[in-house]
């Protein structure tokens, strides 16, 4: 049980460090649009620079980006590139990609072709457009292979293109995950150093200090319960929003006849109120806004004089006395951290560096991994030792 409690404390510390590193990583990723950049690179790797850029800047895909740009990008003869000044989508559904790709490949080049766009698209039209409009050899070969597998059916072709796109996006997701893990190590190291989380020292402290170990385990269990309660409340609110019927107006009910009011009972005679005792005399005390009554201890004492705040001269005199007590230090301005303390602090951080690196490596696994592991270990601790079941003929 002691080993499980120490493990819970370490996993809880790794969870907190991972959460802090993940927050920093997600914030910087959103600020620099890293997801959109990886997605755009995936478009170019899949379709080539020309077709990939045109599909990326197609209005169907541009509409997925947050609508905060002053104006959409204007089409130009040059190859469209990733414009960092504009907002870009971080996720593109497969059906939207298929629609944009077919619109770019089978593009109308004349008024007659534009008029014929209302006719349902066929596989033969796509095949002819690929030979005419796609210049990249790798992209052309891939699209031609998909057209051959479609067996002349446009719906099958769209399904094949969607599967091709999903497979490519899995590779892009893997690239982004590896990029995030590298930065999670850096941010995890920053969080560990800033908060002083050394798993090696923490494990030693949890092993020898029973009170600290139980307190950390209690904090971990409370955090887990809060997270589970929040998830359950969110699920109940979602289910309630779907199943709550529209309230109907209540039907008017007949007003019952007024019943005779019961006879008023005679009020009991008012008892004579006790005579009010004379309030003790209140003696005002100097310096107080509200006078207080005197007590037996202070009844005969002299009134207290109000204490006035110290003047500037008094504060200056106290400062001079404090500097005189410092002796050899004198009145020179003290540094925030003495040089000896800086050396001691650097030495302390140097000896904790292996623990900080271990915490940073743990943060690279992500907060969801450690949270799930924390849930399993806490459940194992709560379950305790499982007693073997006796058989029918057992003693």
C-alpha cells in the first residue's frame, strides 16, 4: 500500500507538470497557427504545390477558417502559398476536401463549360480534367489510380479520394504529435524548474514522511473526483438539453369557493412588559469613533489618549537607527540576492537537474496519459487486496 501511495504522489506530480506544459504548448501552437501550417504542408505533399495551394485557398476550405480576416485572398496567376497574415483552418473534413479537389481539377474554362457545370459530374469528366489540368506527375498518377479503382462510379471515386485524404492526414497528425512532444519536453523542463518538481527528491520525501504522503494522496483523489464530477455534470446537461420537452402552458383550474373563515379567537391579554433597566452610562474614549461602555477594570482609569500616526521625521529617525544597527553594511543599497545565495541556489538546481529532466520527459507523454494512469492506480488502491474465493468444498 505504501508503494501505491508513493506512486500516486509521483503520478499526480507528473500530471500537474504535463498539464502546465500542455497549456503553454497549445497556447503557442494556436498563436503561431502550427496546426494549420502542418495541414497546409500535408496538402502540398499530397497534391503538389500548384494543386495543393489552389485547393487550400478554395472558398469551400477557406470558409472553415475563423471569419476575422478583412477580405479573403484574391486569386492570382502565381502559385498560392500559406499567408501567415490570414487565419487558416486547423481541420478539414474529408468530404470538404473532395468537393474542393474536384472543383479545382474540373474547373470551367469557358462559358460553355460553366453552363455545363449544372450537369452531374461523371468519372469520364474527372479523367479528362486530370489529364488536362494536373501537371504534377505524382499527383496525376495517384488520381488516375483512384479513377481506375472507381469502376466508373462517381460516388465510389469520392469515397476513394476521401480515404486517400484520411490516410495522408494520419501522417500529418503523426508529424504534429512528434513536434508537440519535442516542445512538451522543453516546456515541461521550464515548468519543473519554475515549480521545483524533482521526482527523485519527491519520492524520497513521500517514502519517509507518512503525513505528507497521505496529504498528497488525498489531494490526488480530490482532484480525480472533481474531474469525474465535472464530466458527469457535462454529460447530464447534454442529455437534459436533448430530452427536455418544451414546457406547455398550464391549464386554468376552477377556483374553489371561498370557505368561511374561522372565528377569530380572542387574543391573549398582553402581559406587562418588564421594566426597562437603565442602560449603563457610556464614557467616550478618545481616539475611538464609537464610545464603549466602561467595565469594572477600566471604570476608574484615566481616558486613553489617541495614538497619532508617525510623522515623516519619526520614520526618518527609525530608518537611521535601522541603518546604524546594520553596522558594517552601512547605507548602501543591498542587492536582491547576495552572491553567496546565488551560488548556493545554482548548486541546488544543479543537483536537482536529473529530477527536472525526468519530469520534462514525463511531460512529453501528455496530461491525458498521466490522468488515466492516476485513475487506474487510485482505483487499485481503493480496491485493496482481493481475497481468493473459496470453492464449494473449501473450508
